[in-house]
C-alpha cells in the first residue's frame, strides 16, 4: 500500500477466511502498521457470521454444523493461535472412519462386518478372497504412469485398478461430485487421495478378519479437535468476530454487484459502498460475473443438502466410537453420515437422552430440492 494514507477494505463474506482477513487487519491497525483511521467493512448476506461453517440449532434443541467442520494440527501458526484464543477447551476426538461395503462384504448377522476401515484401498484385505486377490494383482501390475492421466477417471484407474475403481472409487466420488470422473481433472489429487503401501498390503492380505480387526484396534488413532463447551463449530467464528469492532460488520444484505471502475460494491438494499481494496470470499464464478471482469468463467459446481436426525438413546454400541461413515451405494441417497453427538455433549438437547447424525447428499446445482422426499428417502 502506498504511503500512510488510510485505506478502506471491504471484505465480502464472513466465513473463516474472511474473518481471518479482518482479524489480521485489526492486528495491523493495533500494531501501528496501518493507520488507526483505516476503514474495514465485512459484508455478509446471512444474519450471522460464519458462512458455510455456521451452526444452526433447531426448535427441538439439536445443533447442526452446516457440513462437518473439525480441526486438527495446522501448519499455519496464526490460524492455530487465533482459534486457540477463541476456544479455551477442546475435545480431542479419535478419528474412526469406515466405509459401508455390504455389496462386497456381506454379513446379515453381524452388521459391523459390512463396514471396513477407510481409506478403502487399505482395506482390500477385508474383501472376499477372489476380489481381494484381483485388486491386489491389479494394483501390483499397474504399469501406466499416473502422470499421464488426463482426468480423475484415468488417475484412479492407473492408481487402483479397475476392480477397486468400480466397487468404491467411482460410485462414491460420483455421488459426491455429481459428475462422471472423466469430466474432472486430476490436478487437485496430490495429498488428497491416499496411496497404498504394497508390501504392507500384501502382508495384511494373509491375515484373517479377526487378525485384521485386532491390528486395526491396536493402532494409535489420529485425533481431531472439536470445541468442548460450544454448541457447534459456528460458535468459534462468532467468538472471533466478537473480538473485532462491531461496526465493521454489515449483515443480512447480499452483494449484488461490484463496479471495479468506480471501486464500489452494490448491495441488495440499494446501498453502495466504496473501497480501496476488496477481499472476496464469494464463489469465484459469482465474483467474475458481478464484477464483469470474468463474466463467463467456465467452472462447474454442485451443491450439498444436509439432513440432521436426532434420536433417543440407546445408541447402537457400534456407532459410539465412529466419527463418520462413507456410502458408495447409489441406492443410498447420502454419501456420508457423521455422528455429530460423538463430538460434543452440547449438540443435543440432553446428552443422556439423545444422540444425533448428520448426512450429506450431493446434488447437481440445477436439481430441485424436495425436502419431504429427501428426508423420507434418508430415513428409509
């Protein structure tokens, strides 16, 4: 920034990223690195801060995060410091994640046997012998370099082979992303798709189911953190926002246009506000369209519908230690089910009497949302 003249920053959105920007600007003002007369305006279309990381409490007293938001170790020290300042006590929750593979591993007498540890590529030893050996052979003999993959379909085929791709990778990811894997690039997969250790996989393929379970149960579980005394992760962002000047926030008024020439942001209320710098956390396609700078960005997106279900105890013992489950089957409407009440005792109206799950359903952006039908299909 030029000189010592005070500038005006407009931040669009109030999710974690936007609040991080506002928090940093506040630090710079208080440290004297920005003039005390610097103006900051955070514009949020909803009536509260948090963006897509908000939490809502329904009329029955169950609290639901808008999506599943947990935190673990972060390499970003500033993020860790800010979030630890907002949250004085954390639950350290053991990460226990499984995938429902009943179409491959079927046991009607012992329901828990139908679930295998995630990632599924490391659970090939749990498969029936013929499928297990086929997957092992395909991964071992894979010869096409993944660097030559032109899309996500080819990447998963070259990495995991056709059998594993067919029984889990493709159906699960198509439920999540709502498009065929061939329509997705693979530039994003580095560090996002776990690879397998072949030597360990071969060793474990010689073990019995009981030996596999014993080994799995003996592992040191990775942990994630969830606020202990908050009703949902959304309270974290409200706490952070409360440390900033209240007059910085303009809520319940969506941005409908941006005029880069005049350096103005136009709101649905008709109000216009000028800026020297704008920090946007809205979807990049919307930003391009509203500003006129890139009106035809060729990027696609999907949407996620959430259904929260509160239930009376007792809770099935199998689910008491679970974090979430993945479901690749096309006849099951949701792709993930998270056991919210396992994270925090304050997410239900009474932790002694109730427990809760939150399911996520991927839909194409233009798909109609029939709430009653979706709820009925989810419960069924």
